[in-house]
């Protein structure tokens, strides 16, 4: 085997192994999620309440919308119009980030020009002459984050004159460097705009997370409000049926002369009152249904007319809260608006770096070097560049406005804005603590209210039963029976509302501490707390 065949075999086997590696890497690698993905976590979780795709029943395109809480959350995250609008903001900020990065992109320049001049004067023997000149050039330049601008270029000039009846070619290769010494110098100043653009992107991610968290909370709360509205209709229907029975009993007792005819009015009034409450309850159900459908936005053109069947009934979750300080500590790390405020303080630091640089004089050092070749042809002019001819120039330029009022005003404004951002952050810290502590108190109150309303409902049921028995033996009136039934109705509604309020209080606590998405097993950008640190330094 020759050396040539040996090298060919190595190349073939190497390409084969690289292809196999690429194939198995692609086959085993998980599909990459979009940058702004919001949805269930890919890895399954056994934690109670975690949203998992496999546990969500399929949504039918026709008929009643049968849905669980988890399915409602997932449907809203996929189809909610307001969330789709919000998802554009990070992309817009990434575009602005690329625009800021473009300041350090290389720039290629080129040019071509041709000049022909005809003269008529006494210096030529014929009195007339024609001169021609062609210029071509190509170069590349780049501005560096250090405040340095570098340019490299090559140019060629071709001249012809009938005075000499010959062509002259001039080729030049040049290098130019301009370095800012005061204003515009340093990584801190030149990278401040790009860093601010990156912070804007991160801020938009926290905004998106906060919006998604609020949407999930709204979906869950509306889901339970719809369950409450359905239960209220059932209670009013039962109360209306009971009021109708009470009226029938009163009419029978009036017929046999055991009860005065005036007692019938109270029973009739109670029926009218229950019908009024039933009308309001049905109207509330329809409005809540529309609100829930708007949040879910099912993929159906006629979803406004769809009925909703809830597959989850309101139940008291088995939840034991930690100490309130633990919830506050979570909020200090996870609240999206708090993380936004921290990044805005860092943005203020960067603005100070930018504006303080404007107070300096503008002083630049520049150097320009080149090699030039001359000949009667283009190729010879290039070869002649190896000769001893060269050109070099260097110097300093200075520019300084004596008053510099604009730069001073911008610097002063950046200091004020930075102080304002710091105070806003401290104020938001307090508000977050108040929010979480208040929500914690509300959860405990709502939980205790469940037991209280259950006891009240049991007593009201017994009170209504006693009043009906007393009415049958002539020791009570229709008015007292109606009042007892009305009190029972209120207590039954209060009892189911207490359960709903407890569920909503838990949701609100988790939202205010910034952990609702994590507790529901939902991935969203902005899940890491913002790092609050000192201003960017020159060496960063």
C-alpha cells in the first residue's frame, strides 16, 4: 500500500466515524425547547399538583368542554391571546441586543472612480491634452470594545496623460489605527450599551414569567368561580323547591281552616325571592363561563357557544404551610417584579458609566502606515511594494467643550435615576413582604372559615327543620319559616364559598411569592433570581 492509499483509507474511515457519531448524537439528544417555552416540564414529577402532559385529557372539538384544572391551565398556556402578545417582547429585545452588538461588526468598504480631463493651455506643444485617472479600493475596518478603530485597505490608481503617452500605476497597502485615550476609551463605556440591551432582554423574560404566573392564577381562580356559580344554582333550585313545598303545605292548611289565609303571602314572597336569586345566579354563571372561555381560547371557531363541564370538584387540599418567613424568603428570590427592579438598578449603574465618560475630553491617538509601489503596469506596481518606499503618519487630536453642559446634565440625571431605582427597589421589598404576609394571614383565615361555615350551616339546617315542624303544629308562622330557609340558603352558599376562597387564597399566596409556576410543574423563562451586584467594572 502506497502512502497515498494509506492517507485515503484514514480519511474514509475518519469520515465514517464522524458520521456515526453525529447520527447517534442527534438520535439521543432531546429536542431543544424554544427560548421562551412556557408549559409542562419535560421530566415527569410525582409531586402532588404538578402539571403533567400525560395526565391532561384530550380536548374535543365539539360538544361540552369537559376540562380539569390541569387541562385548563395547559389550554390557556397554549392558546391565550394575551400571552401570545406578551411572548413577542423578549424577541423584540433580542433584536435590540443584536443591534447593539452590531456596533462592533467589521465593515467592508470598496470603491471605483474614473476621471477624464481635457485641458487647453500653452504648456503643451499642441495646446490641448487629455488626462485620465482610475481609482479602485477595497478595505475592512472594525471598532473594538477597547475604543480602538482599526482599518486595513488596498488601493490602486491608474493615470494616463497624452503628454507622456504612457500609463502609471500606483498600488498602496495601508493600515490605520485610532485609539481613544479619554472619552470613548475602555471596555466599561463601550460595552455599556450592549449590557443594557442584554438586561432589557432579561427584564422582558421576568415580565413574561410574571404574566404567565398571573394568567395561571386567573385561570385557576376563574375555574373555581365557575364551580361556585354552578353550586349556587343547585342551592337556589333546592331552596326554590323547598319554598314551593312550603307554599303547598300552607295552602292545604288554609283549606282545612287550620291556618289564616294571610300566611300564604310570606310563602309566595319567598318563592319570588328564590326565583330572583336563581336568575342572578344563572346570569353570573354565563358571565363566568365567557371569562373562562376567553382565558382558555379553545381551538374552535364557535367556542363562545360551548358549555363547560368541570371534571374537578372544589375540595380542601392537604396543604401545610411553612412559617411565614420561609414564604417571604422565597418571594425575595422568585418574585418577577422584584427581579426586574434589581436589573433596573444595574441598568442605572451602566448609565452612570456611559454618562461619566461624556465628561472627559475627546483625545484620540492615530497612526497611519502604508507601502506604495509605482510601475508602468498593475502587476509590477504590486511587486514594487517590496521596495524601500513607505509612508507613516501619527498624531493626537483633541476636542473639549469648555462648558459641556449637556454631558453634565446627563450625568446628573443618571445619578438621580440610579438613586430613584434604589429607593424603588427598597420600597418594593417592603411591598412584597406586606403582600406575602397578608396573603399568608388570608390563607389561615379562609381555612378557619371553612370549619366555621360548616358549623353554621349545620345549625341553620336544624333551625329550619325545627321551624317547619313548629309550623305544622301551629306554633310558627310562614314568615319565620321563610326567614329560617333564607338563613339556611345563605349558610350553604357561604359554606361552599369558604372552600373556594381557601383555594383562591392559596393560589394568591403562591403567586405573590413567585412560586406558582414551580408548584404547578410549569417551565417558564426567568426562573433564576436576578443577581444584584455592584456596577460593571472596566475589567468585566
